[in-house]
C-alpha cells in the first residue's frame, strides 16, 4: 500500500532517531491495538470528516496508517501531515461502533495526540482553554464572566449582532453557545391550563397515565450513588445536577455528596495531555472511593466516557493506580442507565404533552455504547411525543472544544446537525451532554430557530414536578 494513500509522501525507510523513538513510544507500546485494523473501509461512511473532505488521511483507517508510519519511523511526529490530520479528528468514535475488528480508535487517538503534542506543543485557543480548565482560579473567572454575559442577555444580543465571518466568527459562535446554556422553559401552549392547575394543586394531570405515587408505593431504597458535578456542567448547567439529585432520590437512590471531587480530565485526555488527565483522575479516584458508593453516576456523556475508561487511562500508572482505575470504571453509569437501564423503569410523573427530538451524544452512543436507556427514559413521560433526529448517530461538531478551535469544519458538521434537528418539528431537543447542548443550541440560535435544548433528566424532573411526585 502506498503511504501516499494516507497523505504521506513515500520516503526511504530509515532507522528512527532517538528523539523519534521517544515520541513514537506511546504508540509503539500499542502495537497490538494498531494491528487490529484490516483497512476494510467500514469506517469511511460514518466518519464526519471523511464524508466532508473525502481525504483518506482524514478517515479513521488513514489516521491509523499515519500512526503506524510514526511507529515505523517513516513519518515524523512533528510533520504537518501527522499534526494536521490527527488534529482534524472529532474523536466521535462512530468508527468503533461499525468496526468489525474491534479497533480501539479512541484510545489510540489520545495516544497519537500525546505524541503529536510532545513533538509540537499545543498553542493558541486549544492551549488556552485546556490551561484554564485545569487552573481553578482562571476557570472560576472564566465561568463567572460567562454567567454574567448569559444572565444579562448580552451573549444573546452579541450572537445576533456579530458577523458570522472573519475574525468575529468564533466570538459570535461562543456567544451563541453561551446563550444556549440558559435554562429551558416549557413552550407556551404545550401544557393546557387544566393540566397546569391540577399539577399545582397536587391532583392527577388530565391525560396522565402515571402510577400512584403515594408513600406506600414509593420505590424501596436501591443503593448509594454519587455523581460527578463536573466543570462546565456545575457552572453553566447546575440545574441539571439539581434535577439529577431530585430524580435519583425519587426513584429510591440515596444520593451521597463527594467532597474533593474535580474535573474528570476528559478534555485533556482528548487533547493528548494524558499526564494531566491522570493527575485529575487520581483526585476523583480517591474522592469517590472514600465515599463508599455502589454506583458513580454521570449526566455528561463526555465525562462519562472518560471516567468509564479510567482503567485504560491508568494503565501506565502505578499498580495502585491501575487497581483504583479498574474499581472506578466498573461502577460508572450514565444517569439514563441507572434510571431506565438493565430492566429498571423510572417512576412515572405527570403529563408533558409536547414533541421532543432526541439526539444521542457521541460519547454516550459510541463511547459508552448506551443507546436505549435515554429513549426509554423519555418514553416513560406521559404525553411526550418522541421523534428521532435524522442521521442522529453523527457528531454535532462540538466534540469538546473542537467547535471553537475548528470553527469551519466543526461549523459544517454542526450546521448539518441543526438542519436535521429543525426538520423534526420538535419544540425541544433532548441531549445528554453539555457540549452537545451548547453546540447544537448555539447553531439553532444562529439560524433563528426557537427550538430549546434540555437534558433528558430535566424533562423527567419537570414531569415529576407537574405530577406532584416531589410533594408526596
């Protein structure tokens, strides 16, 4: 096979220099994982970058070929080809879902980005954002300013006034994403006056076919759980955390606070800063282990995918790290799984008669392989009409900080997602990740759509509130 097929010019094979051996070491150690790819091409039609650029080097198998070239010394890790094509990947992991050989592409991509970062350290927006996230003082200032811009509605105004081209394109997108993080509201006309009146007085909403929620019928205690409060989730989507705690308690779970927890390290792992991600993971490993819980819950798909793979992240750590990582990973569950997975059925609330579209976050669908529980959770809400998003399995273009650092390509992917969401005619879009909510919500605002974005657990929480579940 010609190396040129993967965007690499053919060169004579030579023994790699010492510096290249060091840079390729992280990938060379994963030789078995790299060898699993049989170049069948099943990944090509599901790769968001390949189907838009039609460049073999911007496909999963092309990037794997580039990784192999670095390991074998045929390509410099600091070369433009390696840096450009590895950086362009969204990391959505849709290729893993269709791969017949079980290639662990997400794992390999993070190691490839670590190698790329060692050869050519991150700079610009990527470096700034990742530094701010891991620096508590900077992060608090950033989030404080974000909340001020959001609640003053300045972000909404700027999202409308700033141009969508030139140097102000990214600031406009950022303002639109920030405005999209505002709390959702039940659309006017969705809930009838009679339903609202009965819900407020604790009566059974008309049209609701819910279970009796008297104390004798309440679910028995199921176990102790704790959930990651997160970074952006805690500062911009704290309402989701609050809804998560209420819904878990209503369904019989004892919710335990975990002091000392911190960032999960997902964005740093995706950016190739694995050493930083491990340091952040160790904080959570210690904090959650001390809490003595049965399950560790996440309500952010990106965080969940990384936490579920702490065992892989800690492979290069000490024996204690590896043991702690394995213990932790076995206990991580998405909020939808703990409520509507493994045969569980969530407590039923009041009617919420409105059309809702569901878009699965990539790191929930492809990373954690959780497909049905979010749908079952939404279907448990009386009156709610659930509609799929066309081509919903494809990434929204957010991919952590990708939407900001790659506004053109990420914008193309995100623009297609917004068109698909608008075609559903839904009043609300449900998705289980803050990055997806802001990326899609920002795109909806830029296109002038009034579709709101909510987390599935927020919809269940609203159903419980209207059905009087919390008042009993």
